[in-house]
């Protein structure tokens, strides 16, 4: 008997077709997940999902509305630095005059920085036979950025900016439970610490810095559960303090060079910028971000000013971006910053062209593995999210790249502002949406 297999064949085709349809991403499903979330009901959510290969927007919600980006701003800082600085950074400027070497800052942040093994600038100054003079460049910057919270002056994430940082512009203190065994670096700051009786004024934190000076107050009675803990406290910067600390490190005399005119000369440049960029992006280091955008400005203007560098980048490199970035600092600490999801996606699209995607993914935090998303967005066997977070109170953003199960690389910008729940709850919603995209596109 001859068996007709055609009905079975067509049935299989239908089943395959239904399965394929079930696996296809639906914009309506993303909209439902966002619209029905109780976590997001009192907040503002911007989301753009883009396929760069097809040059097609897959999903968008408030693409041209402005949001507070927080540390998503560091993506803009990296974009500016990668385009202006390239593979080298300016470490210091200098000129020779008779038997004197006059040097000045470019914003370079690694001189004696405790977390970087970089001795290039120190060795350069050590090996010079000339007398050393420090020239303090004209700058438009203040020690803290516009729109920063003034009450955060004593926390590491609000470290002061400067023309020529030293020791990362902070003091590292290892708490030991008593003053005599307190470990302080740079050591000269230990003489600035005053022992206090009783409990500290707030937060039970055992050591504080005065707001407008480098006086530190240590409360041994509160230093119990933190014994052995390293705390980083910004110092308040001045040219005089910089010269004193550098003299101690070099064991050489340095005088201030007084001049009303702008000096010109040589620039000492250093390669291997990836380590610097990786720490800024993966650990979201605000101090490094501010200094990186300052170095970028240093390449473009005689007057050192972050605002001048940002203006040049916007006017020269961002003219075709969908919406003008409202951009005021390098780190994203300022609430004056405002970007749209569409402009951030455009920036991420530009970054895919230079450097390579492979290099870019190594610089960014990767889901489940590194940086600020080490505990989020873990893939089933390897990361599928490579993106920069941005968090201020009641605001959280995530912008970067998503690799689907079909090996397609998508670009997205997820911006959540003004929510009243825990940030972890918003991350769960974002993760659910991004997993759906990963599995269905």
C-alpha cells in the first residue's frame, strides 16, 4: 500500500513555522513588559534598541526625551578621548630655559597613583639635571564639577579635579583600631589627623575630613568593625600642596614659576591607554573620568578647561547626532547632564567603528563577569551584555551592546529616571527585557 506523506510533511512545516513565529521578537511584548511593571509605574523610562547591521530601530520608547544619564556620561568621555587622544595621553608639558626645566600639568592622573604602576613622569623629573620649576596653567575648572553634591566632598567618588593630580588626589588610610598603628599614604598626612573622643557625628564612620581643609578627625571608638579596612578620602588640592608632595617624592627642590603668559614647549606622551580607560569604564571611576576629559581638553586648548574640551567635541564630532547632548562633566556626577536614548545609541554606533568591537567589549563591563554588572545580566555560558551603568539616587541607566543567541550584536540605551523603589528592582525589569531580546532576535 502506498502511503501519502504529504499531509505529515505539511503538518511539520506548519509546526516549524509556528515555532519560528513564537521565537520572533515582538515589540508589543517589550512594551507590555515595560507598561505593566509596577516597579516602573511612577518613573520615566526611555529605551532604544537598534540593529546596526540592518540600520534599523527594533524598539523605541521616548527616544528623544532627555534623561539624567549618571555614569553613562563616561561613554561620552571615552568617545571624546578615543577620538582626540588616540593611543597616547599627554603626561606633562615642559620647556627648557637656560639651566631650568619648567613643567606643567595636562590633567594626567597617574603620578604616584597607588593603584597604577606608573613611574614615567616621576622618573622623567628625577633624571633631569636642570632646576625644576612648576608652572600652574590657567584653567576654567573648579575643584568640584558643576552640579555635584557639595556634601560629598569627603567621599572618594567625589575626588577633586586638578591640573596635575598626585597620589590620585586622595589619602589612603587603613583602619587599625588605634592611632599608632593607623597606616596612612602619603605618610605626611598622618600629622594632619586629630584623635577625637566619643562617637563620630554621623554614619558611625570613624574618620572624616574637614570641608575646606586637610584636617582629618579620627574616632577610635567607632573603628571596630572596620579594622583592617582601606578607606580613600580625597584631600583638598592646591598648587602648594602638589609641590610639597612632589618634592618629598623626588627629594629635589621645586619652585613655582610665575608667568602671565601661556607657555609652549614639548609634551611627554605615554601609550597604553587601555588600562586607564578600562578602569574608568568597568569600575566607573569618577576621578579618572574627570581627568581623562581634562587631558582631552588639554590637547585642544591652551587654557585648561573641561567645558572647552566638551564644546569642541560637540561642535566637531557630534553635529549629526539626533539630539544635542547637555553635557557638563566627565564622570556623570552632575545632574546637569542630560542625554537622550537616541543620541546615546548613535554614540555607541560610532564607537563600534573605532575601536574594534572585540577591543571595546574588553573595556566595558561584561554581564556576570566584570565591572559594575558582575552580578547582573549573566549569560548561560558567556556574557551577552557589554554595557556601562549609570546610577544616581532614583536614576539608573544601562547603555551598550547585546549579543543575541543567534550571534547578532544589537545596540541599546535603557534610561530610567525618577523611580521611588530600590534600584535592584529596576534592574530586574531591565534584565527581563534584555533576556527576552537575547532569546528572540
